[in-house]
């Protein structure tokens, strides 16, 4: 990770971005455990604040309202970043589409993009029956088309936001392997040393 891409102010958090099925929650929880950080998910924070599921927000209020809620949650997190325990923050797959969100994410800490091929994302989305039912459709297309189109459309925005890109579709790798790879990469950054120093105080 090049130092010029690192957040300027002492960053307290580690941000995960990536498409649905890229493993933000599972890898995020593993990373949090391995680094001794808290774990926070922006979709969960939105659901708690709104008192309803993301699917209900999409159905009852529409996607633009959900997108505004995403920005509000990020603003809250940035405003309270110093009072929050250092955390791994997993974000919704579309969070990177707004320039404002990309700027806010980078204020929280280094951003890790969990990158997956569309067919792997599709396979995981279908296999995850619980969240599959909770996830609103994002387009009128069938799911395979939706994943292909959305991944292609979003790719430049994930790339523009990320300080570190990690493939999460290598066959045979466990979530521990992927989290360990991320930590190995982070160890080379001053962020990691600053965070460890802060945790040991
Ligand atoms: C979305 C992804 C979802 C959730 C919402 C919109 C998207 O989060 O924020 O359904 O636009 O890709 P996950 O990426 O955690 O599924």
C-alpha cells in the first residue's frame, strides 16, 4: 500500500468494500477477531436506525432514500470516528457509487476492496439463502445479468476507493487465509503500526 494513498488523519478503522457475495461480513468478522477490533456493518446500522430491513426500505421508500441513509450513516461514523472503538467497517455493495461516500470512507481508514469474479459472487449470493431473501433486486434483469452488469459498472469505483485490493475467489482458501493475507499487506503500512501502538496503550 503506498503511503500517499493512506488517510491523512490518524485513521482508527479499516473499511471493507466490494460487491454482494465478496465476503465483506465473513472476512470482516475474521479480520476484526484477528486484529482485536470491533466489527460494524453499515447495512445493520441503517436497519437499526430505520427500524426495518434494507429490503423493506427499498420496497417502501425506494432506493434513493436508502442511498441517502448510507451517506448519513457514513457522516455519523466520520463525526464520531474518534469515540468509536477501532473497528472493521463492512459497507453495502453500492456504497462506493457516490463521490461523497468515497471521500467519507477514506476518512475512516484504509479501504480494502474484496474483489470477486461475477460468477463467484453469483454462486455465493444464491447459496446464501438467508441474506438472499433479505436482498432487494437492484435491476429489472435476472440475477445473473444483474451481477454481471453491476460488477462491471462498479469496478472503477471500487478501484478508485481502494487502498488495497484483495482477490477473494481463490479456490480452496478459507476466510482465515484471506484475512491473514490482508493483515500481511497491512503490516507494510504505517496505519498498521499506528493502530497496534494505539491498542497497546
Ligand atoms: C446493495 C448491497 C447490499 C445492501 C443493499 C444494496 C448494493 O449490501 O447495501 O441491498 O447496491 O449492492 P451487501 O453488499 O452487504 O449485500
